[in-house]
């Protein structure tokens, strides 16, 4: 089951097989079943099936965020999904936290000005 879920949820980018000490005949069977389950369906289809479409969409959004976030914060905010940014900037607790705890004044000022924070 772990191999199947791994292939569906994590897109099967790496797998660990128990081939160390204590590897016996049952270990060989376990290894064969693990590989069989791992390759039983196309990788990255999502699990559970009824949530697969949403999870695949969320995974793409997170991958896009990660790819676009390897830059300075202000550049990231300008590139990020506008709806996501606007949603975050409407949260009073987020703005209050940035106003109180923001250590980089340039970033804090940019965020607070963008949100119209008073």
C-alpha cells in the first residue's frame, strides 16, 4: 500500500526497499509485491481517486509557487497568483503581524502599502 500511495501522491520520484539485514524469503516476496504495486498504475494520478483532480491542481499550484519563489519576496509577490495575494492581503491578522514584526522595512512597507494598511 505504501508503494502504491507513494506512486500516486509523490509521483514516485524515489523509493526505499528493505534489502538489509534480516532479508529473507518473505522479504523477497515483500520486495516483489512492493515493486508490483509501485508500477501498478501510472504515477501521479492522485489519491484518493475522488480527490485526485483537486490534489493534482493543488500540487501544480504549489510547484508553480515554489518555482517562482526562489527570488526576493517583493518580486515573488508581484509574480504570485493575484487572487492568492489579494486574499492574503485582506487578512487583518496577517497585516497586523507584518506591521508589528516585519524586520525588513522595505518588504513590510511594500506589503502594507499594497494592502492599503493604516
